[in-house]
C-alpha cells in the first residue's frame, strides 16, 4: 500500500471513530434530556389558599422537579382582588410568590391598581423576572417599569425556550388612566391592534434568530369578544413562530386548545380560569411535542401553608371586627350564580351607589360594576367583608356636572349591554364600567347599536348617533323629574372614575370638585350602613329597586 493510500485510510478510520463518538455523545445527551414542564397561573386575584392554593402549587412543583426541567410563570392579575392585597398594596402576594418560586411573570391590568410607583417597588421586591414586550415608556421622568424586560431565553438540557411577556392595552382604562400619565400626557404606551401584532412578531423573530427552539408567549390579553382586536386569539392569528400561548385576563378555563397562526400552524392556547381553580401544566417533551392540561388537586405544602398563615395573622385581627349587619344577602351574581353586576342593576349595586350619594349628599351617585368585587352574605359584616367588596383603595369624590355629561356617562356605561344578561351559564355584554346608580332611573334600548366614540386608548370621546339610553329621570325632593341636559347636578363616586378617567370616563375629569378624595371607598359603605341605616341592611335591598330598565 503506497503512502498516499495509507494516509487516506488513517483519515477514514479517524473520521469514522470521531463520528461514532459524536453519535454516542448525542445519544447520551438525548437520553439525559428531560421534559420541560411550564407550570402557570393567571388571575389569582389574591385567592392565596382557594382551591389548590399556592401551597398545593408548591407541592406539585416539587413533585415535577424530580424528573423534569420545571419553570413557574404567572400571566397577570395576581396581587389585587381581596383583603390581603389591599392592606399590603400587593406586597404580601409578592412575598408568597417569592416563597413558591416563580421564575417569570407578566403585568396584568390589576398589577397597576396601587399606582406605578408602588408597582415599581414590587418589581424590585419580586424574585421573578417580569416580562414586558408591549409597554414602552415615552416620558422624560423615571421609567417605573424599568425592571421589566421583553423576553428571556432559558436553556433546559440542550433545548432553548424563549418566554415573551404581553400585557393588555386595556390596562389604561381597566386600571387607572392617571397612573400612566405625567402631567396631562400619557407616557406609557401599550401596543394595540396591528402594532401589537408587529411588536410581538418582531420579538419572536429576534428570539428565533438567537437560537430559541421553542417560543412561549405569556400574555394577559384574554379572549372576550369585547377585547377584539387585542385578544390572544387575534395575536396568534396575526403572527407566526409562536409555539404556545399561556393567557389570562378573561378568566377562561381552557386546558388545551389549538389555534391556527398566520401561516396555518397550530399554536397551543391555554388559560386556567381564576382564583387558583386550577394550575396549568404545559409540557414540552424531549421529542418536541407540546401538550397542556390543568391540575386541580395537590397536597398542601406545610412550609408554604405556614408562611401564608403567618402573613394572614398579621392583618386578620385588624379586619375581622364586626362593623354592621345585613338581613339579606347582597350578591354580585344572579340567582343562577352568573355575575350580574357588570351588565344589570343589582341590590348590592344599589346599596353602594346609595352610600356614595348619602355620604356625599349629592343629587346623583355612580359606582362602576367592575369595582364591586364580592358578595356580602346574610349576617354580620366585618371590615374584611367591605374591603372584599371595594378592594381598590379609591376615595370618595363629588363634583358638579351638567345633565349632558351625565347622559354621556350613561351612554358610555351601556355600550356593551345586551337584551340577554346570560347565556350558557356565562354573562353577556359585560363591562367593568357598567354603572350602578342612585338618584337616577332610565331605560336601555338594546335594539339600538352603541354610537359611543372612543379614542385608541378606550377613553370616551363623544356620542355620534342615536342613544341607547332613554327616559332618564333624576330624583329631586322625592319626585322624579326628566333630566335637563343644560342643568347642573352634583355627582358622587370615587376618584378612579370621576378624576382618573377609570373605565374611560373622561367627562368629569376637569369638573369643579366639592369633595376631593375624602374617604376610603369601603369606609363609605360602612359609614352608610352604620350612620344612615342604623347598622343594619334591611329588606329594601333584598332585590334591585328598578332603577334600570332594559328592553
């Protein structure tokens, strides 16, 4: 064998040997690769020990970590919704999430409810990384969301998974618009519609270029019809490259759905419902398939249980004092358990609106249905009960308003209202801005489509056609009189709606104020029951009082 052939043979043998080594290494790596389990929650709303609870989540997480790569994420609205959130301005919830071991979170609209300055402190306190690809700061001051990042890419074995955070543009009106402003200018811009799709597509392309094998979007967008074109389904249909989308906001129970993206590829969609009815489990298997399911049962981790119990003990003694009594149940739902306070007059709505009107001594009072959060059971009423009803920490305000402004507010309120209140066990035509009223009565003609014009942030601009609200009367000295658009009335509510343009109500922001942030919202209700009703809610609030007629 000549020298050239001997060299060629040695090279072939070396190449074959090296190939066998690489093949053996790849096989060993594949054998060592574990499934990637993404556990997720959404819209917990302070229900820390409801259902499976955070303690059950901790147990299940530890169990999964035995044989899998595990990451824990939250899709928003964790820190607001009940007493524990209100008294700590979300801090106790961040403490619990740190204890359980969250890795990534996104900002729901209710993460902003204590103000962007408070949120900034909570972001500093959180051990999880908050992801935000769709909110940009355009001001000249301090960006209070500077701790957020658009995405994170994590390696699990030899696979790279990108997590992208998306927040609903409805945050501006479904939290407090003033929180997103410096002076009179909005300085936090939420990508919406086509801009939302383009922004997310750009980030997806970027993480793919950086080597991401899988792209998981964690969004607080929801799938409610009223959120179009900013629903999670809209986002999927107008983008490519997303493998799975973990969602929140609409409180939808969606264990595992497949939705076609812009290219026709099927994207996994999932959402857990609300208040820890279940936790989600998204599994990326070692062979590249993706599945999702909901987990509703797990034993409670004793250490996390003790941690939560210790936090609860710090505030429960302060808020469990009995302050009043009710002879009737005051429910936010209808007789079938379907939420009614956001699309129909309710007895608890009448009570809350009456409280604002009586304590402020005004002609009229409003309360947004989305701000009435809990049912009061028949029997003793505690401070905790009242905080559960009004957990936001808003303050009583009153102002002068023209009849025309009041008519605009009513029209804005009922833009989504439909003739049917519920269908298939779910509320229809809901709006958090639906007004429960005092000192007013009127009719809503649902055969007329809404002619309310809003700006790109969902703020009221004008009414540009026939009105749905008819036959509006104001109570004066015990008599009902037709509202006069030219007359001036006194109106009571809270700062969120009157001053801060909450739920898009712009018509009162620049009015002359009589009472300016004078009493905490839940204290308004306590004061009314104790000082005006003698400490007891009676049979007059056993049912809605007929202030709103719907045809």
